[in-house]
C-alpha cells in the first residue's frame, strides 16, 4: 500500500514522505499507542464513529490521554480529501507523545488499498492453525503492540499459507491476527463470542446486522477447532479485506475447497451497505 496523505492534530497536512514522530514518542519507544483502520468507499469512511469510539475505549484501557474524537474525525476527512482517492484505507494513530511532554500525538493517514484483494477473494485463503496465549487485558484493544500478531502471520506464511487461525491451548478458536472468524453450518453463521479474548470487530458487527438480509441466522459461542474444520464454509472479516473466504485449513480442504455462498452473499451485502445502496 502507498501512503497518500497525512494529517497531524495541531499541525494539519504533512507531506507523506516527511517524518511525523519523534524517536522518543512513547508510541514508537514503548509501543504505548492505539490505532484504528477502516475502509473509505466513494470518499466516505465506513462506520467512522464506531471506529473512533473503539479507539477511545482502547486508549482508556492503556491509560492514554483521552483522544479528541471530533478533531480526529475531521483530520480523517481532511486526509481522505487530500489523498485524492475515493476508495482507500484510513488509519488513525493515537500516542501519549514524547516522554514527559504531556502532548499526545494524533495522526490520520490515507493509503491505497492492497492491489490484489479481489484476486485473493476469488481464490480464497489458505490458513494455518497457530496456538495462541493472548493477554486478556489487551486482547480486545487495538494496541500497536502487534508483534505477536505479526509473528503468527509470519509463521503461517512460512508454512505456505495466507493467514493464521489463532486457537487457545484447548483448541478453542479465537480469531485471526487481524480479523474475526466465521463459519457456516447450513443456514447458521457462527462466530466466537466477544466474552473470549478477541477483538470486537466493527466489520464483524456490520456483518451480524446483515446476516438476515443475506438469508442466514447468526450465532456466537465457544467453538472447538474440530467443529470449525468440519464446517460447510469458513471466512474472515476485517475492515480492509472485508469478507475473505477460507478454502484450506492446515492443508485440509474447507467445504468443497472453493469460496462459499455465505461469504459471497455477505460481501455483496457489506458493499451495498458501505456504498449506501
């Protein structure tokens, strides 16, 4: 992805190739920062308020200064306008700022979409199971301390897969490193409950609302890996990838080995909702 535009709170637009963080900013120095990532459709950020509210909750969990959501929202809209691309990725970053400064850092960044998303959606993802021991305090927080998540993805890539499926020590399915997990049994769509140490995805919530329109019944619960592996279909949901089918799990075919009907239906419903159709 290519960075198109940057807005910094209190400064305004910053050229994308200029540095915006000091080396002693706590977000860089200690990983004490929170972020949000969302899609922009036709120049409109999708579910902007929900993402910013989650940013506020994440900042509260980490003990960061309370973010100015109104200023961040405006910075995001200005960055989208400055980016010149109606369909893009919008990110927010909130840190405590430089050590001892008392001045938080707030950024809005607009980037191009990954170029191969539709090709990968048509093919479907190959996913590797990775054992996971999440910290319960940060599991539901969009913290920039993402090293373990990325290490799980790296392990999956090293095994020839596109992404990881995180499971706990008892083989209970949790989530993917940057996505929520869904699976289908007949007309039922199931996803791990938010009482587990997983992120409450904004796209997850949108899909939950759209399941009826797509002709499915949503349920959440605690699900073993064996049940997910035997499902009619499996897919992931996230803001940037939207609905991403899973066609292979640890080398075994999922369903008939092709992207499933529910993933297709929900992807179409999500696009209609995001584009206001």
